């Protein structure tokens, strides 16, 4: 079980931290190695779902998208979902179906969010983009079928924010390298 402890005493100047063996300080919270690894697995799994959606819609790998409806074969990855939107904002989303700029933004979002999560770098931008994407998909799904307020889009948005704020890219990712680059030091929002 992961142990989370608040730091109440300053770290020893000699570096003697034997009483905290196996935990690492991150934003004033001590997390066990196991907890950091589980969060990294969650980040990588989420990244794979975004990247997979991009690849399947682009190449029609036969899972959610048949080959003949692939983006590279002239299919529109957003047309089916948006043209079938019903409910509260159905007409608005139906009017966006088939528009090239909508498709390009959607596909760029899937690719960018997926790559950022897999790499563990640029997680704040990925979280903002993902919340926007999930938020729009949530609005397109209103009214919800199984719960009047919460669905997988809301949960996904919350998880993306958590992954960014918890610096999950620092474990099994490029987060430590990325945060020390000149551009990220100048613009911390890129972290």
C-alpha cells in the first residue's frame, strides 16, 4: 500500500534520510516508489488510449474504425460521432460534422495528448487539451444515459489534471529532463 506523509521536519543537511527509505519528495508530499510507479502506469495507459484512437482513426486498424473509413482513405474521424449527436447541443455538434478544421484539431489533439502522456513531458498542455476535448465530448453526449452528471468524459478529464499536477512524467518518463530545459524554465506552463 502506498504511504503518503506530510513533511513536518526539514531534511537533514547531511542527506541522512534512512527513516524515509523508498520515498521521494515531490511538491511537499512524500510518495512511495510503488505509488509513483502506479501513477506512471496510469499515465502511460492513458497515453496509449489517446495514441491508439489516433492510429485507429488514421489507418483504420479494424477496431473502432474499419479500413475503408480510415482518415488516410478519405474517411472523416469526427463525422460519425458528431453527425449522430442528439440531445441538448445536438444541432450544434451536427453542424460541425465533416468540417476539416474540426477533424484536424481533433486528430492533432489525440496525437499530441497521447505522445505527451507516453513521453511524460508537456503534461500540463496535454491536460488542458484533454480537458477541452473531454468537455466537448461530454457536451455532445448530453443528456447522459446512465448518470445525470458524471460519465467517463468527466472522469477522464479529472485523471488528466491529476497526472499533470502530480508530475507523473518524472517516473518512467522524460519529465525530469523536460522540466530542466531552457524553454520550460522560461515558460513553466509547458511542463
